[in-house]
C-alpha cells in the first residue's frame, strides 16, 4: 500500500465517526394537524420553538381565503368547545410576526372559519372541534412561538329606535333621528345605516344614510342623520324608513333593526 493510500484511509477513519454523529433536528410533533396539540382548558399559554416547523399544501389552500403574506413554520392545535362560548387564539407574544388559521373540523376539508394576523377567534355551536394553526406570516423561519388560548368576551348587543317625526328641507334632503345603545363592541367598527323612501306624485324617492362611530358603552345615545335622495327631492309628508345598527366586537357582530313610518315636516317647520 502506498503512503498516499494509507494517509487517505487514516483521514477517512477520522471523518466517518464524526459525520455519523451529525443529525438534522426533527420537525415538531404538531407540525401537521394529525399531531395537533390538544387544548383542554382555557386559558392556556404554550411556548414552542418553531424553527424546524414546516408548511404544506393544507396551509396554502387555507390561505387562499385568508391572504396572509406567508404561511411558514406552521404548528397545529385542537380544541373542542363544549358549551359554545368560543375562544381566542393570540400569538402576538411571539418573537416573530405570526398569524392564525381556525378551521371547523379537519383542516384538509378546507372549512376555514377565522384567520388573522396576531390573533383569531370564533364562537360556534356547542361540541364543535376546531383546529388552530399558528404560522409565520413573514420571511423568517419561525422562532419562539407564544400562543394563548383565552376566553372570548361577551357577544355584542345593540338596540335601535327611529323617531316617528323628521324634517324635509328646501334643498330636498331629509333629516331623521332616534336612539341607540350597544355594548361589547368597537365603536369605530359599528354603525347605523338605512334607507328612506317617499312617494311624491308618481315618483318614489329613495335615499340612504350612515352614522359612525357609535359609543358602545351601554348607555342610550341620540343619533341623527341627513338623508340624500338618489333620484329626487324629499318633501313634507309620510315616508317609510328601514334602519339597521351594527355592533361589532372582537370576532362577531350583532344587528338591531328599526322600521316604520316617518312623518316629515316641510321646510323644517
């Protein structure tokens, strides 16, 4: 055997034992929905290293209806909502930009019911099983995920009235008013909107209005709105009104309706 061959064998003998000890870190056990971590009680916070987590076709399919910039390093959780009170999944405490998918039942079935950056929540029927994915919505490869499963706040409430008397002005606009109240809602995400219809001769006058924001503090507040006609001029006389108040909370909205006749006084008199 030559010196060169002997030297090569000696180097190989040194390298092989070292290379045999090298191993790639495994993906986490909840890398797919099949291994989803079970959440049994609320509130629960889980911290997890997701640097080895992957993404797949299920994530991509769900994101078609969500529109996140990316769905990297996804990990899965599952929760059965026994009484229908709902839950909120919050990943804002992670050290990277993260988003959340929520599906009703198997994620492969594509039944996405909520998603969002930072947090997502849902309230549904008692006994429903949900799957929740926390994913990296930026270009980094995961990191320290901190996900909290918490209780949802109470559902929003709303009430609405419309005064039976309004005003028709010389310029053809009308003004109507009423009261509203709402709770557990974001005032800037809540509003009052409606339609006013009046028959003048052979013409049916239609107009709409919009009131925002609302003060959703539980107290009763006054509201008023100018109604601008789409096809003519409002005048004194009877008109038909249909109004709706939307009060929107963290994950849901509620609606209060009010309709009826409004007597418009002519020229504000």
